[in-house]
């Protein structure tokens, strides 16, 4: 078991998001992999090139050099390629697991999309659709995919854990999500080994889980919180100073409260503040502010079981979301060893 998670997400690789790979979406009217697969001529060829170049063995070498001790690897529900219009990325998932083992970096396999879509976001595979919870067949299919993935990798030495589902929407009845998690735990525990971790996202509701974790017989589980400071108007409309202080004033209280109930990780976070905060700030002070923001978030998140930055890399110019560039620019540390 890891003493503390200090990791990154390998997002934008096996699940597409337009903002992370803008050039790939040229000619596509949409932001998600469904639109890409339906509209892009020779979509499979473009995907195979993307899968072969976006993340390579050299990236695992770099992560190991900087002492990153875990990666969260998003994969889609169509990973086995049985459902149109999608294509299987399974060979590259296999490659990632082998590279991770070679460089001793444990992997959290994160089911990032679900049939019917669990959140209506582009990262859910099809933007504007939120019907996963309307049909029990969708939920059953989701669990079956998790079972197949668990069977495939249960003996792989790189497997650290499996995340049941990324970011189910906050409007979904929480009882549906809790029952889904109970069923996932029951069925995956029959396949996985005791040291494999099962991770549940909090559905953006970190205050509704105490009874769940106190009453359910769950083994080796973690609650995943995604703590961004860019999607809520209170962050966009507040000052830069407010945003810099917020992790040590508010986020730390969330981490401490949840940690009393169950181990928690911040599965996604970034330095992605609203650009307006920097419109009158020179380069030197922008760099100082980003270093302060990163340090304050890390100090807060270290109070829990750990964190995964979103994202390791982005092919667009979104610097504040690009872990590798932030490390190379000395905004983030160079050495993440314990």
C-alpha cells in the first residue's frame, strides 16, 4: 500500500477532450470522443496515431525520474471496442500498464465514461447527454466493463486500483450512486486482490458520505474529491489573493473532515485560475502567484491520502493545466519523493 499518493492524470489520451487536443478535432463540430468518432474522416487512423504519440514510454521515464509514485489513467467504457461508433484502445492500455510496471509506477485505472453518460460533460464521452442513471441496463453495463477490466489486470503487478466512475453528476439521486458503488465493490472484490484499492468519486458532494462509509462493509476504499478553483463564479469573481488563500482556509477543512470518515485523495486539481486574475500582473508576479497557488494546494491536499494533478500534459497552450511544463518552469517541485 502506498504511504501517500503523489500522482498525475494521464488524461486526454484514451478518452478525448477537444480542449486538450485541439488540432485533433479539426473539422469536428463537437468537443467529445463521440462527435470525433462520428464526424472525423478516418477517425480510427487519427486515434491510433494519437494513442501512439500522446503518451509514450519516455513519459513514464520522465515521471519516474521526478518520483511521481502513481498515475490515474482514464479509460472509456468502450475500451474493448464492442460498441459503435467507438474504437478499442486496449493495446495502448496494455502498453501503459507494462511501462508503469517497468518504471515502478502504480496505476489507478479510472473509468472515465459510462453508457448514457454519467455527467453530460465532454469528459464523459458525449457532451449534453445525462441518461446513465435512467436505465438500469446502463448501470449494469458499467459494472460489467469494470469486471472485465479487473479480470484482465488483476494479476498485473502495476495495478494499484480501479476507480468505479469519474464525476457522476451532482443532480443524480445520491442513493442511485451509493447503490452502484456497493454493487461495484461487491463484484470487484470477488476479482481483485485485497491490496487493490477501489475508488469512489464523491459526485461533487463531499458532505453526504459519512453514514455510507460507517455502515457499509467496504474493504480498502478511497473517496475521490475533485477540487478545482475555476468552474465556480465565486472563484472567478473573487480576487487573486482570495484564490491563493482559499486552499489553506477552506479546502484543508474539507480534507480534514472527510479524512476522519475515509481515506480521501484529490483525484483532480490544477493551477487553472481564471485568466482575468492575471491581466494586470507581470510575468514575474504571475510566476510567484502560481508557485504560491500550487504550494498552498499541495499543503492542503497532503493532509489527506494524496492527490493526482490534472493533467500530465496538454497539447494546447493551457500552461496552468500542464504538469510537465509547470515542473520544467519550476512552478511545481522537481522531486515528489516522500
